[in-house]
C-alpha cells in the first residue's frame, strides 16, 4: 500500500507541475504580448524553454523545504498529507484558471498541506511542529511581503525610467522597451522555473523520504528533470484566460511600464532563489509589479473592481485550499 501511495503522490506532483506551468505562463507572457513585443506563439515557446532551463539550474530551495521548512511523519500518513495537499492545490489552480484569476500555486500548495496536517492532527496523527517558527519566517513572510515590495519598487522604478528616456522620441522609446521586454520575458521565465520548479522537486523528495527511499539531503537528477519537463510542458499549453486579465482587464500598460514590471519581478525571483534562498510567488510579484508600474501614470489605469477580485482570490487561496486539503485527507484516512 505504501509503495502504491508513493507513486500516486509522484503522479500528483507531476500533474501539479504541469498545472503550475499552464497556470503561471500568463505571468511571463501577458505584458510582452499586450505591448506587441512578442507574438503569442513565440512568447509561449520562449517561456517553456526558459522554464525548463530554470528548473534545471538549482535545488537549494527544494532542499530547504525537505530539510528545514516542512517536517512530515514517515509512512502512509505523510504520503497521505502530500496527496491531499497536491489535490487541493491542483483543484484550486483549475478553478482560478477557469475564472481568469491570477493566484499563487505556492500558496495553494502550502494551504493544502497545512489543511492536511491539521486534519491528521485532528485524527491523532504524529505530525511534528518543531520547525514552525522557521516555516513562518523563511516561507510565510516572504510570500506575504513580496507583493508589497514588488508594487512599491515597480511604482518607484517608473520615475528613473521616464527621466532617462525623457528626450527620446516615443516611437524609439517604445521600440527599445519592446526589445527589452522580449529579453525580460525569458529572464522572468528562467526565474519562474528556478522558483516554482523546486516546489515539485521538494514534494517528490518528501514523498521518497516518507517512504524510506531517500534521505532528503540531495535532489535526485531524475526528480529535477521530471519537474522541469512537466513545468515546461504545461507552459506550452498556455493559460490565456489569466493573461487576458493581467494585460487587458486589470491595467492599461505601455511598453515602458511593461518593461519595468518585468524587470522588477524577474529580479525579485532571482534574488529570492539564488541569494536569499526564499520562496517567492511569481504570480504575486508579477501582478503586483504590473499594478505598481501601471499606477504611476497621470490618468487612472488600474481597474479597481478587477483588482479587488484579484486580491479576494489571493486571500481566499490559503483558506480554501486548507479546507480542501483537510477534507481530502479525511477522505483518504481510511486507506492510510
């Protein structure tokens, strides 16, 4: 039973990686396609390639999750928690895609795991909580504070960008910013692969540790390739409903502000993954950067009603996935 449950978790992790790429490709392509820096087909292929490359670049965040950030019981109970969390996160990803709302796959996964862990404790399980403080400081706070930082930095970054280009002809400025956007689309996708690809790696390694087949101190090569390929495959299919929300419904944005939003969000993803070893939500950073850069205009460009719906979705993500994760674990508990 344990071996069967292990491979079920691995399969669910693959589905989660695919849905992650499918759901989050909009973050990378929305502004570039909106400002005609890239065609949709070229943008999606570019993003898929760099997602693949980014996921193959590093494993430090995945190792943090497996060694310090998440501590699950061994055996079928731990595997059940992972399965319930993945089911909740995947279902929420499909719901938000269908509604065209950008939401964080990382928040959804963590919410699902927290709900499943709580349900296991309710049933008298042997879940452990020694790393709760580390979990909050190293995972919870960066995910919560990154949207505020992205909004503020993108808003402020528009000032020097417009000052530097103030004497240039509008056509020349737009052409240059579109070229920069084409480069930054790949750069952001590289950061997305580096960040989000490691979530799937961590889940698979946690499942292997729970089944006694790994130590959690290293990421097997096949796990890294598995996560990278499925993340890139999901990106190729493109969740255009969310791209339309970000680029058309939420903010009216020009090439300069699109370039600013992409540069800020890409930089944050790389800083978080490489220098700080902190998980950041690509959805939250890009959406907040788009809103921040788009707000820095003389006319009203942000549609408040759509923004409120996006913020409501963000607030609901952890709550709904936690409830779903708990329900899924309770449903699976007779088999554990």
